[in-house]
C-alpha cells in the first residue's frame, strides 16, 4: 500500500511518518502532485496557523489537487480544519471539501484554557470509519479552533461545548486530534483509516 | 472531559539519562528512549526531555536523539535545553519533536518567543520559567536558577503568553527538590492571570501533592523527575489515586 503524507511546511509531519512505521508501513513524505495523486491513500497533516498554511498549499498548487483526490484522504488537526469551508483564524477561506465552519473556542472564564491541550475522550457514532469500541477512549488534542458538530461529524468531544472530533464526507476522513500521538488508541484509529477500502 | 496531565521529566547528558535510575525490566536504564517508552506504557501523558549537556555543540547529537524518541514513542514530547534560535528549533522540529521549551534564551531575547510562535505555531512553544521567592517577590532566574533577573514572574509569564507561548512550565526554585509539595498559591495566581495551560514543576514528593496541585494550584499538568525515576511513585498508582479523588485523569 502506497501512503503519501503531504509535506508542506506544516509542523511535525515526521511524527505521522514514524507512526506509520510503527504500524509497519513506509509512508512517503511528499509535496509532488503526481505522487499524491497516485498514492493508495493520502494523509494531510498539519499544525500551525490556517492562513499562512493555506498560502503554502496555494504556492505548491495543492489547493487544486487535494479537493479532487479520489482515494481515501485523512486530514489531521489543521489538515481537518483546512478541509472545511472557512476558518475564523485570520478569516481564511479553506479548501471547501466539507461544508463546515471552523471557529474559535470562547470560554466564559479564564479557568478554561485555550488552546485545548491534552487528552480528552471521544464519543464515536455508530457505523463510522472509527471503531465504535473506541468510544470514550482518550486521544491527544492541541488546538484553539474547532469544527462545530454537523452532518459530517462522526465523533464528538466536549470542551467548552461539544465539537467535531472526527469527520467524514465521501472519501475524505478527518480527525481534530492527533492519532499519531494518541498512544495505542491512536494507532487503532490510524489502522481504521488504513483498512478503509476504496 | 479534558484530563490533567502527568509528565515525567528526563534529564539528558551526552545522549544518556542522568540521575541514578534503577529500573527492573529495562535493558538499559540510561537510554532515554527506553525509559521514555516505559513511562508511556505506564500511562505518562507526555514526556519532557531536557538536555543538560554543557558543551556548546549539542545540536547534532540532540537531533539524533529526538529522531530516535519520535520513532519509538507514541505520545507527545517536549525537548528543551539550550535552544536559542529559530534554526535550533527547526532542527528539532524536523527530527520529530512535538514541542520545544525555551528558558534563559527567551528572557535574554523575548522576541525569540514571537519568532518561534510565528514560524512554528504556539502549540510548539513551551516557555519554561524558573522563579524564586525572596524579599516578598517572585524573581525569574536564568541558567538553571543560577542567575537572578529583575523580571517579575507574573509579568513575565503574561508577556510570554502575549508573545505567543502555547504553555508555561513554571518551576518554583523554593520548592524544587524539597519533596514538600508544589507552590500552589502562586500556581493558582498564574492560572487566574493566564489563559494558556500551565505545567507545574518543583516539589512533588507524594501522590497527595499532585492532588493538591490540580485541586488547589489549578495546574493543567504536573511534572516531576526523581520520584518517578526512583519509583517512589508509580505513574499508574498515581493516576488511579487521582481519579479516585475526582480529578479528571486518563487511565
């Protein structure tokens, strides 16, 4: 299986490659259109700020490539947010693959910290790409913006309010948390993605 | 529910863990990767690796070590020690570090925090602050606590947040090594003033101390070194204890 990991100057992409290696898969870090288009599966990671990251994608022409991919694509963290229509972070138009808005956490008191950093539990809906036995398990998050719960939400987490921990629309899959950093639970979720048949 | 984090800290010198560490079942207790892996299996939520190598040229060996850690450990980890520039940080990011921590270099050149946050995102930037209370004032110290500054702890922590720090790692030098508990009064104040997460360090000696740092100190994470290294407290026991006391904890 050929897995392309999109490498576009968006944080710790190495950790995704290492996580795949621990599962016995050699992922290819690449920003070349042809290599991404011909992979069996594509992982679209990312941490950092939405606006400058979208600019990187545009510079590489990947903003045209990613929405048209036909194989399963997994967006992680900022990757998931960029799959949506628009991010409130510096008023950024995104790839518009999943018609959802990305908004900022606005807690009522200082006791609730932003960014949302650490391990929080997920509630997984029935019959989605994430194994339902992982409901209530903990995964690692680090983000200040989130996707509201909507039609394409397949798992939710509660912080300030319930938000989308994972999404799916057609061949586009996504997690707000970092499966590559979420211990054995994260490994199972990566495996769930790797098992998806076209 | 977001859980409180338990973070073992490993001091690294010339690529090896320091402090007498005696673990059964570890082939090589001096190997930071093996020890980190063991902690992650025992339920550590994150790891901090602090490079205390004295030599100036530690960039290459540290990045080699970070690669090994990133390849073997499936929880987040922070690397600190002598990071002074964007270049230093970038080498560690490329090697697979999730976060870096800066301390003295940020006090000497506060603009470094902005540069790091702008280049890599706030989630990558932990600012470590060592402070000591004397004559009624909490003063920030440099170089592992050897050099006092005129910086006031609360003002500096607030400035770090404004400049783009993602988390603050606060060590009370009055408490560090005493095993008498964390500085919960100051931690609670920091928590009121800051809207970013706070990692508490210095003073952990018992499981109750961790309960207090979360319940009273309002810390988001508790960090300790020797009590874990010497197995005075097992991470899993600690987490069970905290959970039973009503603290949100991942087990």
